[in-house]
């Protein structure tokens, strides 16, 4: 599935320099990092709400969690693009954590 992220990253890079009149991504970049971060915060909140309202017997609530998570990931990818970072760097970091307990990893960041 990382090919989806790779394709999305390529599209985001193309749209980064497009006209903000025709590209939502370009308009976010034009408005700057703070606006991008506000969108991430908004999408994170919407994801939390969707998850809190999740009902495994309700297909609409399942779809809401998926949709909001997709929005959150999308805007996080825009942020990475804005900062000239790549999703592969994040995936590499996650891969490094496979062989370490979450508690150990968190403690190592506090030092």
C-alpha cells in the first residue's frame, strides 16, 4: 500500500507549484504552515469524534472513521511536502520501531 502514498506524494509535489485558484493543495501551501497545521488539527479532531461515535454494526460510522482518517493522512502528507520531508522517512522510522517495545521507544525519546 505504500505505493498509494508514493503516488499521493508525487501528486502533492506537482500541485505544490500549481495556481492556488485551481488547486486546494497549492492554496494550502500559499497560506503557509500554520494553515496546514490548523487543517491537521481539524482533521484530527474529526477523526477522534468519528472514532468515539463508531458502531461496528453501522456501515456509515465505519465509513466516517475511514473518511476522516484519510483526510488526516492527506493533510499530514501536505505538511510533510511543505517541510520538504517524505512519507518514506516516516515509514522508515516506523520500521525501525518493529523490534523495540513502545515503552522503550518512548523512554528513549525523553532522554
